[in-house]
C-alpha cells in the first residue's frame, strides 16, 4: 500500500506544479482580458466623441455658410426695399415679403432699434439731428441684421440730440 501511496504522491507532485502554472496563466489571461476590455471601451468612447465633434463641426460649418450667404444677400434686400418705396407694385411687395419670410426662416433677424436708445454695438450713428430726447434713434438709413443671435451687420442711423432751451 505504501507503494500505491508513493505513486499517488509522485503524481500529485507532478500535477501540482502544472496546476499552479495553469492557475498563473489563468490569472494572466484574466488581466489581459480586462486590459483589452478597457482599451475597447476607451476606443468606443473616443469614437463616439469623434462622431459628436464631427457632427458639431458640420453644423457650425453649415451655420457659417448660411451666415456668409446672408451677408451677401443683404445688399439685394436693401435694393428691394428701396425699390418698394419708389415702385408701388403689389407684385414687388409680395415678392419682397416672401423673400423676407424665407430669410427669417433661415435665421435672419432685423435689429429693432427705431425710437430706442442708441446702442453703438448694434448701430452706427451717421448723423445727429435735433430732437426731444438725447440718444434716441430717430431714423434708420440702413437696417441692421442678426443671425443666430450674432450681429452680422450694424444699422446705420440718425440719432437725436436734445434741443437746448437757453
């Protein structure tokens, strides 16, 4: 029986290092799996961030292109408004109003400053005229416009200066 026990002990002695070696290998493989999993998750997060950034940049480029087009269209709009003053044609008025509606839908906003305090950020004073109050916009010579809450053209205006009663 001792002989059997010795053979079993010998087999255990041979198998134990093998098992220990396999356990170490399992631990290393688990570490590698965790490392690859972390790298994979980081790569996915980086890709999602890249997609988001590209989408935002594309949107900003589109806004910039719209802004540049609107700036180029403004002189044409000015000419339409001048023509409307001199030519009393209903077709011209309808066309101008339709054109303005399209520009508003694209994000163009007229800066409303008539009879308001003069603000040099959104208007350029071309002339000073006598009036009842100081620093009021009394006439708009050229309209100012905003796009996406940013001024793309300042208005050109006449500003009042209070008449002194001396």
